[in-house]
């Protein structure tokens, strides 16, 4: 039986970490191990939870803070499984996820990534609607969440997660390099992954800081020039579609903007407030 290693990077996750680990330990696939890497947490509650978790079924590794990519790499280095399934410290798995993803991977040796439908929980609930996977979509942006099954051998071949991407999107860059190996992708049409939405998270903070977003995507682009060159037409199609939508918006709402400018006062201030929020 093939072993699946569930790897969990953790930074000040506190009690949420317990939920994540419990969902990993509840997997129906018999040969599953759990590896948690504490990425320099400073929260006392996280330290307590980690101390309670360490044991025969959970390996706990501690390191100085180096970011999620480095923490995942450290966990995968220590993992003994042929297959890797990442899980963030505030998310959860359905008990059958590892078994079903592994079955897909073993059914088709050409696959390099297996993921599933996902549900949001926490501050927001419901189906997490992502565009269907295609190489065209991946050329525009990421459509595969980090909690997807892959082979440890492929991780080693591409050199692991890019640790310089400390602000976010390290999973996107990693998937691009897996895809560049010629690997296929399969999606299980069941919600087996549960993605926690928080009012403030690493993702929301990343998206609010435009210079970091630009620098991150630029680094991903430069590191995967061959992939993006093969899909250059898609990028320009996307760009000019956005131009068309912007022109339509300007035509439709241009007169409204003129009216707001003429009225001034609180109406103009309210419009400026709304624009900042969009």
C-alpha cells in the first residue's frame, strides 16, 4: 500500500491546528502519516497544541520562521510517503480525501496533480467556485488550491516550493513547474476539502498590498518563461478582453461619473469611498 504524507505548515495557528490535524488523522486511507512544521510560532497556545500533538502518529518539526514554502519543503523532506498532500493549519479534509485522490493517481500514471471540489467555511460558507482546470486558465492565474495530491518524486525533480515567495502564490508557481513536466491533472467532483475563510488572513493581506502582488507575479513569470511563452496568446486574449470590459464600463457609467462630479459634496465623497473599496 502506498503511503500518503499529509504535510502541515503552521505559524501561530493555535486551536485551529488541532482541527486540521484531527481531519488528517481521520483519513480512511490506512497508510497515512502527518508531518507538522512549526514555522517559528510565537503564540503560547500554538506551542501547547504542538506539544500535545507530537507522538507516534504525528511528527512535529520546529524551525525559525522562513515562510510557508520553506515549511512545506521541510515537511516533505521529512515525509516518508510516496505521495504528498499539503494541508494548511486552519483548513480541514473530508476523511476520504487521501484515499480517493490516491486512487485517481494510481489509476492514471500520467497524472501529476489530483484535487477536488471545495467548500468554504468560517466567515463565509458555500461552494468555493474556481474556474475549471486548463493550461489556458493556469496561464492567466491559479485554479488549483494548495491541498492537492502529488508525487514526492516530482517535488524533488522541480526543486520543491520556491522559498523566496514568502507573501503568497508559492503553490501556483509550484504547479506550473509540475505541469511543465508534462503531468496531467484530475479533479474529483466531490467537496473533500474545506477552506476556512477568515476576516484577516495571509491571502487578504497579500492582495491588499499591490507592490507585493506585482513583485510576486513578476517573479513567477520570470521563473516560468517557457510555460508562459507557450501560452502567450492566452495572456494577450485575456488582456484585450479586460480592455473591452473597461471600455464598456466607461461607456455605460461615464455619464454617471460626470453627474457625480457636478453634484460634488457628500455624493462625490461617497463615490470616492466606494471606489476605494472596490
